[in-house]
């Protein structure tokens, strides 16, 4: 009986050692994969459904000029963009956004287009979609309609411009999105309205509920 009890105790001890060894050598669960969009402060992935917003970068303006890189056109110091994250896959990849909305504060806009004295409103419709790639490319998909109501000594004139999509870039150095000389073509409006409008703007920082957002 004594030998049997000793054997049983030895077996139990060995089982305990084996169990301890198994627990100490167990492989830890892998960390969550990094997504295309993450928060700077924590590195956490931006969740689907998060609302992202950005205003013009400090000290910059949004411009709608009659020629690429030109000085004639409309200049605004107040503009913003917002979007809802639709998909945010593992990087490298392409994140998508919907309900993309762009606004301009007409009170901050000026116009030096001949025969105009100011800007009554600028609207961009409809709500759009966008795609952001790990390489930093950004595409806002349309069709996009931009309507500018310009003031003249003879009353307001409405200028309507269209574009199928616009292309931009992202920059993690300041969490910005950038558009340069994106050409919109006039579809309706008086001769006061320029035939073309080139859009240039920098929005920063892009932020969500968890802070500034980077692209991976």
C-alpha cells in the first residue's frame, strides 16, 4: 500500500510539473494586425463607423483658380471635409470611406474673377465615397458637382462644375490630405463663370474619436 501511495504521489507531482511547463511555455496570442488607418497616440486601428474630420491646415487656403497654379479665381480660408470609415483592412491595403462631405465657408471666400465682387456660396454634392491606400494615394469618387454662386454688380451668377473624381495624397508628417490643381469643367453658368476651375487645398490634421489618424 505504501509503495502504491508513493507511486500515486509521484505521478501527481509529475503531472503538476508537466502542467506548469505547459503553462509557462504556451505561445501568447498574436497582437492585432495593423490596419491601414490607425490613431497616432495609441496605434489602435480606427474602427469602421468612425467619423473623420479635417479643416484647412493652419495658414493655408483652399483655391479654385481659372488656370493650374494661377492667381485668378476664388480663395477661401474656411473649408472642411468629413467622412465615415466604411472599411479598414490590414495594411498594406486600401481603406474606404463613405458619406464624404466637403464644405466651404463663403464668408471667408474672396473672388478676383473679372466682373465679380465676392462669393455667396460654394457647395459640393452629393455625399461621396473615397479610397485611401497604404502608399498614400487618396481618391474621392464622384461624379462630383461643385456649385459656386458669385456676386456681381448686376446680381448673383451661378456657376456649376463637374468632375468624375479627384485625386490627392496623404502625409503622416502632419496627418494631412492634399489636393493639387484638380480640374473641374464648367457645365452651366454665364460667361462670367470661368470655363475651368482648378482646386487646390490642404486639410490637416485628419482626426477621429481617438485623435489624429495616420495611414499605414
